[in-house]
C-alpha cells in the first residue's frame, strides 16, 4: 500500500472526557448511530433492551454492549470504535481513570490529537470536569471542543448556554486550555450532533461533526525530518548509519544537520534491504544512510532537516512517576528519548499533583512518590535534541530509568 493511501486512511484519534453521568456514553452511541457506523445487529439489540426497560432509544447501551464484549474477550469490529464523516475517520481513545489515561498518554500507549470535553448544561462544571480539563492542559492538547450537553434539560435556553459558556471558557483559560468551540447539544435527542436543530435556531455555530472536521491531523510525515541514529556499521567499506524516521522524509542528495553539534552533512545514498537506487525514505521507515565525506557519528545523534529542535542540557517537562520507590531531587537517573541516553537528575520539582484527584499536593517539592504527576526541570550531563510532544510525539516523549529499570515517563512541553 502506498504511503499516500495509508495517510488518507489514518483516523484522527480523539478522546472524550467528562464528569460521570454527563453523557459521554450517550454521545459515543449517538456519534456511531448518526454516522451509520453501528452494525445493524447492535442497533436491534439496543432497540430491544430499551423497549424492555420501557425507555426511548438508549444510546448509552452501545457502550454497555461494547464493554460487555470487551470483558468477554470478543474482538470488537473496527466499525464499533471508529466513526467516519465525509472528510475522514475518527478513532475514540478510551479514557479510563485519570491516572491510567495520563499514564497511557505519557508512556505512549495512546496519543489523542483532539478532545471533546462534555459538560451537563443543568449541573455545570463538576470536580471530574476540572480534573479532566487539567489533564488536557497538562498534555498541551490544543484542539479541544467543549460540548454543553443536555441542553434540553434547560429548555434549550440561549441565556443559560451563554452564561455557562462564559464560565467554562474563563475556567479553562486559567488551565491553559483554549477551546476552539463551545457547542450546545443534546446527545440523547441528537440536537446539534450530526445535524443542526430547530430548537437551537439561535445558535449559528457548527454541529459536533462539523467542529471535529475542522481539526487537523498532526501530519508528522509532513514535518521536518528527524532521524535519530541508532547505530553505524561498516559494509563493503561503506559506513552505514541506521535508524527510524520519526518525522518528515529523507531524500538522497539533501543537506542535513547533525545534532547536537549542528554540523552540515549531505546524504550520499539511502540503503534499504534488497533494494537498489533508493531516492527517498518516508516517515516511520527504518533505513540505512551513507553520508558524503568522513564524519564521526555516534548512536544518539539526530539528523534533522532544520534547526527548529531544542538543543539543551535543561528540560522542562511533566512526568508520571511509576516506580513504587520514590525519588529525591539530586538523585542520578538515566534520560532516554529515542536513541539518546544521558545521565541526569531532577533539579526542581515545581509542582506535584495526585492524578486521581488532580489536587495540588505541593509546590517546590523535594521528592516524588509513586503515581504522582510532577512539573519538573531536568538537568542533563550533556545536551540532548528534543521537540515539543504536541509537535513530534516521539521526539517529545521520554523515559527516566534508575538502575536499568523505567521509573517514570514524561513529555516535553
């Protein structure tokens, strides 16, 4: 399959978060139903369950069906976790407890590029809303759409919507979350989810699906080249550097920078297994390259197309401490990001939080305990090459190790 085809078929990963009972499950069920991504047998099952309980069509049952299948170890059809619009496909990333979601995002087992924050128009902002909003801010998610759900419970009131919108926007801005849209919806009735509603004739903004379609993919394949050197080999008298393309693409004959030293080099050949005359290599491909001339190149150096990376021995980051044994400032750790491995220590713990409650535990702390989240400054023994997590995830995600075992995962802001 060509890389162009795979790019077009890529789904935009979104996370849907909100306080319990504010309508997350109903919204997911509604999105799957309104985009015809619900298998017919599932729809019949939901209809039957709703009728038995004497209820109108209960879209939250969609999630219950999926949960039940998951618990029984049945493989879920992709149509049940994906939905699609005319523009693209979307995949909903599950956000389990705050702690697990944060850990998954930081350690790389999930990567949301956009978020829907759902708030009950009748109940307003609740504790869990605040926690989720804090996490979105901490992860640096820039594409956020706030859904003021259950607008039917406040009689589709324009005044109530604008009052709540002002309150929510002010609160989110303090957390450095700047929502692109704030929309009135009723997930249960389908108002303003896939199509506009007459009951919301006063609202001239987009529907949920239209809002989602304005969001951008990270398009890492179109960003400047990042090629961390994994190793070098001598084959038939040629020095071949091997590694994986973490962003952009690589072209035979192009000039690159070898970081952290900023030395200019030129790609003489691109080497792929059992291929000859290779002119280009793409994002996520593992390849070998030969440079023109003689250069001392080691594992951990990074070849880049430009000088937009951060080259520093001090890094500001958010970390999630996973080890049962805590940490005290000044203790030596090993920083690992792509192929870079550098001894370091945490110089400052600006703030630390309990991820379950998102409550501030301490400012200017001297230690971190298991399952705490901290906003820190790392001092490295030598300079490393990194990018913000929200720009090039693999260059902005790292692991801290102690005595050969991972103790924390982090993201660079």
